[in-house]
C-alpha cells in the first residue's frame, strides 16, 4: 500500500497512525514546512501543497500512489485538488487502486431531528455543505472514469486529543447553549482513522457515515465533561439570544440523527461508540 494523504491535518494524521507500518510508502501534504515534523512523527513523508499543480516531487510520489485520501475542504472556488486532477486520476496516478474522500454529514441538511442514513436524499443548507456535496460528486465522477473504488466518508462533529469538551472547559471557552430538540452526532478522530484504514485495506467503495451511536444535545456533552472533571458547568444560554458567529449559528440549522449501520456492516468496530467512552478515555490520557 503506497498512500498519499492530501491535507494531513487532525483526521489525516489519525489515518496515518491507524495504518501504522502497513504502508510501503506513505506521504502527506501540508500548506507549509512548519508541520513537517508532525507529519514525519506520524510516519508520513511530508510534501507542501497549497492548491494548483503538484510540485515535481509530489508528482513523483503520486506516480507510485496506490491509495489516495482527500482531506482538504473546498474553498470558495470549490475543491482545489479536483482542478489539479482534471485530466483524470490515471494521468497522475497510474497505479491507483482506491480513493477515500472525507466529507461531512452536513450534506444531509436539516431533518428536524429525525434519523438519516446513506440512502437519505441530500439537501444541504449551508454553503460549506453545498460545496462538500459538489466535491463528493466531482470525486465520484473522476473515480468512476478511472475505474477506481471511491469511499466517501461522511463525518460528524470531530473531537479527540486537544479538541474536546474537557479542553474547552479547562480553557474557559465552553458554552452550554440550549436549543430545544437539537441533537448532534460526534466522532472520535481515532475512529476516523480506524474506519478509513479498514476501507483502504479492503478497497471498499461507497458512501459511509462515520459517526457515533449516540446523537445527543450539545449541552449534555458539556455537562458530562464537567461532571467527570469535577467542575461546575457553565450557565445555560438560550440559543436564540446567544451571541454567536454566523458560522456557529449555522451549525444549529441542521438537526438530525445519523445512523452508522453501513460502516459496521463493512466490519468496523468503533473504539469510542459514544461521547461518554470518548471523553472518559481523553480524561485518562489527560488530553
């Protein structure tokens, strides 16, 4: 397995760690050299990529790539990598056997708290979710032309070491927003790594919700984090009158419960099937 991870950030590094020594070659891209050490520590040969045509060094690595992961979010102009591969995946990666695209459950849009699965019609609300769905479709078309199985991983709210409710409480940034009926799913970054590794190993294509088993109101997560750390939770704040950025408020415009049966049927067992087990593990690790 020769893997290249475009956008080796929080999730991309988790994928690299989940695969460990299974790759004969593993590379990852970042926007600058400042994070080269972090990528190397995760077993990735680092490359700079900030859109446009890949450098000659990156192109050489891509010519050997058998497994490709795309973890770069679309910008105002769309997916920056799609344009670079407009001539076809085989033109750059003749040995490609599998691709994975990290997307978001935001593509489903608002379903009033009802359950959704991979067969639910997508009706994204926010601009970023509309862009994600367009990127999914673009990658599906490219993979189809190349005859390569593509796994689209729709991720829910990501948390993990350094990015979690315990940390926001410790930093004094936690808020207990109350919007009646609102629920979110979440996913520990280690399960993003594990699920992607399983799909890559088995060269499985299709759409998969990579999300936990416990959709819950956001205030419940803050309250649980406060309980296990022995601190008082922040006061309740009414969502309607809260001072929120437009982006933060837009997250609450999408209310749904996301099912994950398909990735389980593919053989994946979650390390952290709910925020309770996830936060308890993070507390033990003091992160």
